[in-house]
C-alpha cells in the first residue's frame, strides 16, 4: 500500500467512486459520512491524507482542520478540501483554515495523482 487515505463525504456514490479510484492507485481507504465519523476514523485509521467534502451538512469546514490536528498530535496528515467552489477567495479561505490543498470537483486523476505524490516522496 502507498498510504492511508480517509475520505469524508455525505454522498455515498461520491465516496464509493473516489475510494475505488484511490484503491486502484494502490492506496488503502476508509470512509466517513459525517463530522463525528470523520473524527473517529482519523483517530482509529491514522491516515496520511484526509480528503474532506467541505459541503457536508454539519461540517464547520474552518474548524475541522484544527480539531483533526489537535486530536492526532505527532501524526502528520495532508488535509485536502474537496469542494464545488472554484472562486479563488474560497480556496484561499480554506488554506487559511488549515487545509493544505483545495481541489475543485470534479477532480481529475492526474490532478489527484500530483497532489498525492506529496506523501509518496
């Protein structure tokens, strides 16, 4: 396995599609469908990467990064915000909130591979 990726999205089809893609690329995946599931899975699964759909209901996209990092001290995670928002100021706000990368749906395989190469190095 190349690494562990935790996916957080309330859309089951989106989770399944992205998990299948990433597993085909050699990554181990786990899925969360809510903020609470995300926080528990991050603790238990210890992912290298967390990809969060910032449009999930009940998700405070600006606080979840701090909670993830605080609850997993000493464990580095690449935090990726996945959204439908393509305006630069929205992406900038997510980076300020603590995400390492902002990707806009639909994300391409090449773009995803490039971003994930950061953990493979």
